[in-house]
C-alpha cells in the first residue's frame, strides 16, 4: 500500500526564526492587564507566542519585547491551547515612543529592560 505524503503549504509571507524569549502582552482598559509569555517564532510580519490558556487574549493587544525595547500592536490570528499566532500591525521603539495611550507599556519596559 502506498503512503500518502502529507502536504504542508507554507502560508507565511516572511521566513520565521525559532526563538525563546520572554515577552509580555498588554490589553484591557488603559492596558492595565498583562500576561507574561514566551516568544517562540518570529518573522518580520508576525510571531508565535506561548501564553497560558488561562489568559483570554483579545483580538488586538500590545506585545512588549523587553529585551529589545520594541513593542508591537498585534492582531491575534489564531489560538490553540497555550499557543497563539500574531500578526504585527505597528512597531514602536519603546525608548523613544511618546504616545500617551502606550505610557503603561513604556513604564513597564523601564522596569523590565535588561541592565548593562
């Protein structure tokens, strides 16, 4: 009997890189709610994160990469258990961003960023 090969069609626009990096998701009114996550895959257009399924992520939120000082406005594309796929909409350099609506994220980054 012939084995059928599984066919995987890659739908990503950009190549992804496997990573293991702590990140934090901010959401809710005035971004007052947050969830610590782990970045698993990263590309120019999106990411995959590991976040406990206890956290109910909204359709749009902010993802803070405290090691690099970058925050992304993201769209939740899919969720399977503790994994979530995101697409990036807007990228912010946290050190220089001055948007009042993102002040909570900047303040958190100041406390979380790695010190030299």
